[in-house]
C-alpha cells in the first residue's frame, strides 16, 4: 500500500466515524477534519465523493446552506 493509499484509508475511516456520530458531513466538519489530519481539504472532499457521501451546508453556498445574492 502506498503512502497516499494509506492516507486515503485513514480519511475514509475518519469520515465514516463522523457520519456515524453526526449523521452527515457538513462543509465545516470536512474542513475541520482536513485540518486535524494535516491534509488538504480537497483530499477530504475527493475521498468523501469516492465514498458516495454528500457534503452539506457549504460555507461558500456551492452545495446549499447559504443564500446566493
């Protein structure tokens, strides 16, 4: 297993724990997870997508959560 594969596996495990504990994955939680793990937020997002997870309450309004003006 490569280092990148190992990191993705750890992210998957953490994401699964978040989903189990919190019932979903918000944008803020995904960002916080990336910071806690010392990885790029994009990597957390890509891993979540690969797992079929939807990120909710986007802080930028990309996926809902903020009204666009």
